[in-house]
């Protein structure tokens, strides 16, 4: 099984940078994903890491260290619309390639 | 292109009533299919996954069941709903043997309230 931990809530200021951490334990690791979820909506894909290192996509970057079971999502130049829940998920070969999600980090961006 | 349909969008059901939520995928064959539930203030919990017709794996023992009568159809059911079954139900699919770099495609979800 998996244990995926991430902070429950974070607050940051518009224009700033925020880092959301995620730690995990899994037996059949096949990738780590970050999703964004606005209230009442389905999650939408943000980023993917399967090898160690940093992946950058515009204002969003994600880092992975497989040996440490650690990832973070970095959001730059925060905008009000970035207020949402951010979900860390680990893909496991042993469950039909199912994604197992953390409980999510609720990010509030303030003016 | 592939699309996923999930309905209904919202549902209010009394305790003890049955449930049937349907999910269909178009534009692909032999997808992996998944049902998730998100209770208020909690993360996405994997309920069932299916790698083929008639093949259902349950991740959490509960009041719910799933079936896959056709390749691209996935149904979530209950004979008698409990208050604790309330939540946001999401269907998702991925190609068989998925190793894609973007994981799932989710349906739009069903908001179930049991009263």
C-alpha cells in the first residue's frame, strides 16, 4: 500500500512563490503526479515525474527524489485563480496502474 | 479523440435506497477504469478498478459494488445507501498498461447526497 502525506492547508500572497511538499511510501512506484482541483470540479493534471529531478512547465515545477520518497510542487508568480486544492498522487503497478492520492493541500492565495 | 461521460451530475437519495452511477468511455478500447470517492474534507479514495470486462478489484470493503458489463462501461451500485456514502464520485480511465505521462482522464463527477 501507499502512505502519501502532504500539508492540509497553505496560504500565500499573490505574486509570491509557494512550495507544496509530498512524501510517499510505495512498493511498485511508476510515477508521481500533481493535480489541481477546484471546489466541486474534477482534478486536472499539472505535472508528472518518474525520474529524479525537476520538471518545469511554465509557472509550475515539480521535483522528485525517489530514494527519499519525496516530491514538491512549486508555484511561481501566484495568481488568485491558483487558489485550489493540490493533490499528490503515486501510480502503482500493482493496482492496475491506479493512482493513489494524498488528501490534498488546500492553497489560499490572498491579495 | 477519447471522451469520458459520467452521469448524473448531482443526486439526492434517501437512506436505504439503491444507487446506480454510470460511466462510459468513447474512442478507445480495453481501457483501465476506476471509481473514486471524495468525501467532504478528505482525499480521493480509490474504490474499484477494472482492467477488463467482468474484472473488478475492490480496494476498500464497503456498501458499494462495481460492474463492467461492456468494455467501455463501468457502473457503481449500492443496494441500500448509507449516510456515509455521501460524497463526490469520480470515474476515470487510462489506457491498458498505462505508462503515460499524464495519468488519468477524469469524468466530471457525481455529487451524491444521502438524506
